């Protein structure tokens, strides 16, 4: 192994501070530094610093540094000169260098020393590139992932040594990559923070060959295509419970109810062959409950299609199929299928590498993708675990679904996926993809709809349409500017020496102008339907008569616009192809133009897909048509949307295409019946059903408390009540999720508690404030003292066993807002049928959500938790008492908030509770 970087000394630095700004009076309270040379830590430096100011409570909790311990410590001015001398001639390394480096430099200047001029390296950026599938780049998460001992996170001395070890581990990873890949990374590294790119150039190795199964295709290092595993004929299905038990043990605990589920599914697939609905209680093992029987039935000729709600759950299901393969000691050909944009287009990615480097973010993403490509066998961008894929680069390199041509055609991930699907016996997808791709049912495969309580809603969303006239017009305007923008480099100038291309561009400009004029005329006409237009976002639902008028207008001009867009996209493709074939002729200055042109071509492809989808309007009485304007006073911001009010017909038609479809979930019943679900998916009420209870002993594992005196959200003191309730309940000091119905309430509560003293020792995670739902869900899972404020996405689908979650607080019963347009439309539809919207739609849906929210609490037979409802309606209304049946074998206790805090602490600390009369119970 080559030395770290010859005889250079690296000062791996970490600071603990009172805040983020020296100018605002923040100061260093601890310095930690590890000096590294030739892959060894040769010396360390650790020093507490007296900041001569208060240390905020949050910093004390984070660092566990007692302010009293700083009183006898030296001031920074006392140690600065000596420390500056030790840093001389060193390369400084930090985990987030753009915080520690400028902070230390500013402190040096404050005490009269020169500012830092040392070269510097950022280990966060190195980790992002060299560990592309890592979910978190916090120091303690990286050290845990790499097996680096990190005894005291957020203490500068410990963090510095851990960062030094991280630097060495990342360097080894870089130097282990094939030399051709190292060279590519160095070529892109000039955009990295400070001298991080120079460091990679210094440690680059030129003698590392490609190692199997890596191959080089064009300029990219890829994994060779995995061989398709030949299936092995399964033995006879294990009818006897003892035989099923023998297969599952010791990996899984045997449950008789799970065996009953397996037998029912096997019989349905091989004999009965009709729709079957199964509620399998939490902890029963429903996934293995359907995977095992289908492992004896499904094959490449008659596949099993499994549809679940999210792409994350798809990955979890795939992992379960591989566990089952191990248990059965034979391969199971399973494959995940998603929409094309989830996969990387190798040709487009290669083109992006040829363009001049853009911003730092783009360079880091390109380097990250280069490393990832050397390891991935799927090309699924979700493997990167990013919290957002909105970076412009992803718009360029995401697959569009078209058949690949050129040098990468044989290795194209999406085409490879189609080959794998043909050989697979199990295809794992999501509800939306299934609804949009009926071709999955062509050979009448078996079907399992997991998380079936969401199937109808997801099918409705999949059949929703949008015609974003505002965005389409903006795309056309951008293209017009690219063609002939004054005083800027444009396509007319690029092709000035070609009469043919000049004529083509002139024709293109004319077609674009005509399309823009048509769109604006239609927007203005539709905008006149808007009642009382006001500034800001506006949306208005249309009556059936208005929707029919819109349909007639669209039928008149959509075909013409569709042809125009096809022609525009065609010319864009020709121009882009000509550029890619003769880049040397056009020069570097034209690269940005053609990069923008490529992005617009993709946008026009998507616009064309919208238009094609809207050519055939059906069931307008089942569709909610809406006008939406980002500015009600600007008709040119208008777009049109269509949503299905009820998806029962579409869902039933989809299910009918499959053999013996099975719908499963942990929360499918309302009031001990399957009627609500069956009506939602269009199945008859006499459809065979099976209810299998959870094996958990909820009465021994959970408590439910309700505040019967909680105020109504319209009360002026409601937010004050919530904040004070959270303050008291958080004194229990256990991981807590607080569930809300509205994001704006989350933001309001967060704003009121973020700077309160009682939250100083909590990590507060708020949906819509602290990041996306996915990001804060991951943070909560690895936190040890977090308070999560979440909305709908946290009512289910998150799994936090044991100490990861011990308290769930439901602020309001989870009813949909009656003012929501789709809720209103569904209510009107039911009323027209002589049915009660509240009892047949609103109440069942809210009851299911209540079951799901409670289901977050107990995930294993060892879990123990408290479920708190701050909505008195659960115990004071008739429908609330009906909803209580959704809580398994538990009767809510009516308590004030102080009593809830007292009882919660006692329960979670395994102490006996007192009932309202003062006697012990549930000891």
C-alpha cells in the first residue's frame, strides 16, 4: 500500500464551540487534533478552552462538556500561538472543513495571529464519493459503518482521532479502485472543497488492474452482468405444520396463524383460484406467510407479482425472498421493477461526463456515480439513499425507458431488467407501477397486493392526469431563447455555416411561437372559469358540465399541439446528436447550449406523454377536474388536473387480469368487517376473507391514555396547549413520535418549542422543517433521544422496534379535512347514491389510520409503549367510541396531561400503575 501521501503531515482537526459564528461572539470550548503521517497517528493534541461566556444548554447536552470544567481551562489566546506553530506546514483535515477551518482561522485573527493559509481536506466529501450508498455521512455513522472505534462522539479529541482513522480508511478505499477509475475521479476532483481534489491526485495509484467481476465499457467501469440462475424444481409443498416449522427455524419463530395463512394461500393458488383478502396482524410474519407457499407454485412461466406501497418496501421484500432462498436451499429468481427514471442511463451519463464541469454539487454527484457504477448490478438510483433526486444531473442521466443503442446497449440497466423479468418467478413492484403497466398481467400471473389498505387510493393516483400548460409554455420559451436569444451565444450562431440547419432552426422558431400562442389562448380562456381570482396559489374544482366544456376544447387542439411537440422534440434530438458526433467542430463554448437542449428534449418527451394520456377522456363523472394557478391573477400560470373520485372500477378491472389475487395487510378491517376495503377495490362483499390476529399481548405491552379536556384546534390557546402537553410528556425521556394531520401545525409547534430550554437535550425532527420524511425517518432510527413531529407518512410504514420508539402521541383523530376537493367530490358522489359519506367513507378511513398509528408502537413481542391521544372525541363521541375498537384489547384511560406524564413514566419504567380510584393495576 502506498503511503498516505509521501512524508506529508496531516493535522486532523475537530472543534467544539458554543455556536457557529465567531463574529456573533461564539467561542471554542475544546480543540482536538490528531497528526497523521505515513498511515499512522504520530501525535495527538487535546485542549479544553475557557470560552469566557455561557455554554448553551444544547451544546452541553451534545458534547457532555460541563461548563464548570472549563473555568480552570486556559483562554484561546493562551494556547493559540503554540497550536498555530504545530499546524505550520500541515495539511488540515476536518469532517466538514468549511466549519472548523474558517472558525479556527477567525479565532486566530481575533487574538492577533495570521489567518490560516494551510491547504485543507474535507472527509465528508471524500466519504460521499467513496461510500456512495451510505445513508448518513455523520462522523459517528461513518465510523460505525466502517468498524472504526469511536468512544465519545461530539468530543473534539475523540472526533479528531476517529476522523484520522476515517481519512486513512477512505484513502485505502480510493487506492483499491481500478487505476482507470481513480484517474477519472482525479479528473473531476478540481471542483471539490478546498484542496480535497489535490489530495486525491497525490494518493492516486497507477498500478491497480480491473478485478473481476469489474469490466470496462467505453470509459465506464461497470460490474459484469450477473448470470441468470437456473431454477430448481421445488419439492412438494409442506402441508404439515411440523414441516413448515422445520423450514423456518431457526431464522423465524413459528406461529400457527402464519401456517394457516400459508395453507390458505397455497390452496387458493392451486385449487380455489379466486380473490382472497387476508388481515394478518402485526408480528404474524405476513411477508413470509405468502412468500413461502408461492415459492412452491410460481415459476418463470406463471410468475408471482407482488405490489406494495413504496420503493423502500420493495427492497425489503426482495431481501425477504433471498432469506427464503437460503431457508429452502435453492435459488429464487426475484426481481424489483420500478419506473424507468429510477435507473441510470449509461449513455446519458457518459455524455454528462464529456461536458465541461459545472458546479461542485454536479462534480460530486458524477464522482459518486462513477464509484457506484463499479459496484451496482441494478443501476437503481435508489441505492444511493439520497434524500432528494432533484439535482439537474439526475434530470439528464435518469432513464427515459427508450431502447438503448450504441456501445452501452448491451449493458443498459433498464434493458437488462427486462431480461431478468422474463427469467424471474417473482416480480416485486409498487401499486402505482402496477396500475400504469397492465402488461404485467399478460400471462395471468399470480398477484399479492401487500399493504392493500392503500391499493385503491394508489390506483386512483396512478390514473390521475395533469396538463401543466404553464410548464409547457415555459419549456417552449426556453427553447425559443436557445435558438435565437439576443446578445447571447445561441443555436443560430452555432449553425450559422449550415444553410440546412439554419432553415431548420427558423422553422423550429416559427413552430415554437405558434405553440406558445395556442397555449396562452387556451389558458386565458380556461382562466375565465375561475371565480374571484386572487393573488397567490388558487385551485378550483370544475362541475361535470365545465369539465365537459374543457374536454371539448382540448379535443380541438390537443392533436395539433401533440404533433408540434413531436416535431420540436425531433429537431432537438437531431441537433443534439449532431453535436455529440462532432464535438470537436463545435468547441467548448457550445457545450452549455447543447446540455440545455438535451434537458429540454427530455422535458418535451414528458410533455408528449401527458398529451397522449389525455387523448382518450373516459368516465368524466368519476373524475375530479381542477384548474390550478400558481398566481390567481396570472392566467398564464394555469394547469389542469384530473383525479379519480373512486377507483373501485379501475381497481376491479386490474385485479380481474390476474390469477387468484390475494390482498393482504395488517390493518384491513373496520368494525371487525372487510366491507370498506372490498367496496374500495370493487370486490363483492362475499369475497373470501381471513382474519389472523396479532400474536402480541397488547394488554401487557401497551397503555392508551386520552385527555378528555383537550381544547379544539380552533381555540386560541390550542397551540399553547400542544406545546405545554409535549413539554410535560417529554419529561418521560423516551423516544417519541408526535402525529399531526396538518403540516402547518407541525411548523407552528416546532417554531414554539425549538428554542425552549426543555428541548435542549432532545433532537427535534420536524417533517417539512428538518428535512424530508425519508431523511428524518432515518435520523430518528439511529437517534437515542429524539422527538419526531410527523404527518401522514408516519402513520404507517416506519418500523421502530424496542427502545427506538416507546411513545406515540396522536394530536387529533386522523380524519381527512372535509374541505379537500377530492373529499368533497367523493362525499357528493356518495350522497347522490343515497349513502352517508361520514359513516361509509370518512369514519372507516380515519379508523384505519388510527389502527395504523397505534401499530407504530408495538413491533415485536418484547416492545413496550404508551399511546396518547390528545383528542377528546375518542372518548366523548359515539363515533369515537366506535373507533376505540381499532385499539386491540385496550381500553383508553381518561387522564389529564400531568397524569399522563406520571403514568407513562411508571409504565415505561416497569412500575405498577394506579387507576383513578388509587388501586394498582397492570403491575
